[in-house]
């Protein structure tokens, strides 16, 4: 069975190094596989996209940044990397499949590997490439991961933010109000997203169906 690992990386270590530390937007590399012609070619940005675009275009690793799609909640950009940056990214992500790559205050990566030896090789490659990745969790793929793919983008985003901000810790490091303010929505919306997401994951974990 495949392994899934969660890593983090300081935001300044990959793009966004020029964005102020108090920037509260969200950047998400769209899911990709190594066969993609260009590594990490598309990002979706929530929050102050002008600050993101200015910092990205000033980044020495970015050859060009092109705005592709704009919605009321996010903007999609096409990134072209410099040759050196492209080699570094391919050296790091040349084999594993990146399921998620998101930056809020730090970069967080969810990466799939065929077996443990590949995880060790990935970490060694990251270190030699100058990326100080920190491993937070290593697990086998399971039905819970399958359930996670059924979450909506908003549910997944809210749940991930709640985890990062310590909403589920005892005592809590963040409240519903804190999460709502960061996401720009109401407390009720945050509560509803979390309740539905947790209900889906819990039902899948214990193999129960909702009562009718």
C-alpha cells in the first residue's frame, strides 16, 4: 500500500519570499504528477493577489507569471520557472506525486510514495537541495484518505486551517471567530464546513452510514 507523508517548509523557502510575514492569503499549487511538462505550473491565490503577484515577479526563481482566471474568491496564475529553479523543483518532486501543496504562513505538502525507501530518498534530496522540509506525519493510504477526496474545496480548506491554527487542540489556540476572520466568512459558515467535513471523515472511519 502507498504511503502518504505530510511535510512543511517555511514560506520564504519557496516563492513568496518577498511577501510580508503578516500576509494572510493562501497559495495552492494545483495537484500535479511528475509527468507534467513544467513543474508546479499553476497556482490558485486567495487574499491580496497584488501582493502575491508583485513578490512572485520579483522572485529570482520565477521567469514569468501570467494571470489566467479570476473569480470572486481566487485567482489562477501560470508560472514559468527559471532553468535553475526548474531543476531544483524536478530534483525534489521528480518521482513522488504531490497531492497537495498549500501556503498560508508556511508551505505544507501532502505527498504520495510507493514505499518507505522513497520517503527517505525524498527527504535526503530535499536536504541536499537546500529545502529544510519537516516531516509531520507518515501514514498508509486508507479509506479515510478516500473520504478526504470527497470533501469540497471549501471544507478541505477550512479543516486544514483549523488544524494549522490549533482549533482542535486542548486548550484551543484559535476560535471559530479567528477562523472566520481569516477566511473572510461568518462563524456559522465555518462551523457548518467543519461539521460536514468531520461527519464525512468520521462515518468513513467507522464504516457507518448516516441515519435516515
